[in-house]
């Protein structure tokens, strides 16, 4: 990507139903998977990775059911580079097949496999899938490739492409990469692209980044900069260990910063996140980017005053596409600007200076106790302070 230019069209593969179920204790019922898939399809993701059919019959049936729903997105099935896995994935009717093979010398040794034998097995499975389903989109993932010898990764990927793979995925399986260092995905993927080009292979590239160091999104964008056009993500970043790229955070960057992909229907994200949170048993952290309760909420008085004049002073993302809005918290950090906005909201506009100061003191006292003041409680505070001044609580109700 040249300076000042966009990355072109970037697609998103959502792995909530596959990688997400690898988070401890997360398992979605088939009807819930259907609801999640419909929302993902509505948002506009390119691929919905629905599961690993060979893992168990229930997953196989769920992938098959989703494949029959007539979604715009391709439904994806996951498979090891083994014939039985590929057969199960093909039987599901999925329109996208992800075949993975770990090319790490240590893993191959532990499994008693030579690199050549492993590559031959992967090529056999991919060739079988291509022959059976000519229109199938096939992705090959050299698992943990970023920690494996580049020559081995390139040999496996080139053979997979020759056998029929459309996409090669750069997988930071352990979340070990760091942008701007010798362990960057940009450098690694750039080298892989060059190696494959020299072998006459020019597939599309994808990235699958784990979040062990909190750098999954940064690494994924590093991969996009190196030419990847498909990025794996999941709702809440659910996945093995610390998970993978969070879907909403990725979409925010693609839509608002890179103008890439889409058209995204981001207003559906709130419903999707509430659904996945409910049935995964994982709460949405309040401070979570984009979809957290506090993602667009301002607290400090200086911030609130500035944001009331222009949200861009302390807000770099527009909440509106996600059907969210700028909010203000009333607590020990609040100032008069945020208080007056809140007072307007409850119909208590135009309090005299003394009463307003008393209300603000009470709000700050409440905040010092570790709570925020919502609209209902603010009304109680105003009524109480008015009663102390002898103004009567009825004045509040008349002004509302």
C-alpha cells in the first residue's frame, strides 16, 4: 500500500462460530448459530466460518444447516489437512473450505511426519475438494507459519495453490508478532508473497492473528498493508486463549479509516454483540473499543465541555454508524457543562447558580463513592436540593 492510497477491497471472515467456540465454555446451540449467522450476513461479512464438521456430528449438521440458509456470505467449514476432515467438510455443503497444516518442524517431529509427507497430504485433500466442488473457495493455512522456516512455508503454500487453493492465510497462531520489529507480519507476509511469486503462485492472502500480546488488530492491519485482502475476526475477539481480532474494532477501522470493503451495515453490530454476549456467557467489557458501554462516554469536565462544542476534540471515531451516540457520565469528575446537558435532559433547565452548584456537589459526592448518577437519580438530587432551599420539589415537575 503506497502512502496516501487505500488498501482496496478488504473482506472479513468472521470466525465466531468456529474460533469463538474454542474459547473455554463457549458453545452455541444450532438455532443460536443461525441467528448469529443472519446478523453477520446482514452486516456484510464475506465468509462466516461455521465450524469444523469432522469434530463432531452436531457441528457438521449445524454447518450444513447454515449452508442451506441462502446467505449472501459464504459459509465456511474448517478441516485439517486429512482426507477424512475434507470429506466431512464437503458433505456439509459449505461454500468455503479452510484447510490447515502445521509446518513447524517440532510439531511435525512430534507427529512422526516428514515435511514432504505432510505437504503431500494437504495437496491431496485440496485437490480432492477442487475436483468435487469446482466453485468452492479454498483457503490453505500453514498453521504457526510465522514461527516456521520460510522455505518450508513457501513450499507448502505453493504446493497447496498448485493443488487448487485460492487463498493462503498468514497465521500468527500464538500471537507472537510485533509491528515495527523484526517479528512483523508486514515483513513476513511480504517475504512469503515474494517467495510464492518466484514459484509462479499468486493467490489471494488472508491473515489470522491471535491477541496474546494485545496486538491482534495491529498485526492484522500490518498484514493488510502487506497485501492481505481477507481478515479473520470474531465477535468480542472470542477464540483460543486471549482470542483473535475483535470484529467491531476491525470494521470501525476498515469503514472509517481505510474506506475499505463493505458496504458495511454497522448499525446491526449492537444486536449481534448482545446476542453473542448472552449466549457465550461473556459480558461486553465496559471499556471495550466501539461496542463497550463507555466507548463513547466522556467523564472529565474538560473533556465533556470540549466534546459538547465538537465531539472530534476527544473522539476519533464516529459512533453514529454503529447506532451509538456520544454520552456523558455524571460523577466526581463532572463539570458544569455535562451537568447542564443532563439537567436539560430531565427538564430541569435554568436552575439558579446556587442550586446548580449544590446539585453538582451532590453529584461529585456520589461519584466519590464509586457510582455514576443516571437521569433518574439526578432528578431525585435536584428535588432534594430544591427542598433544602425551600423551593419545593413541585418546581421541578412543573419545569419538566
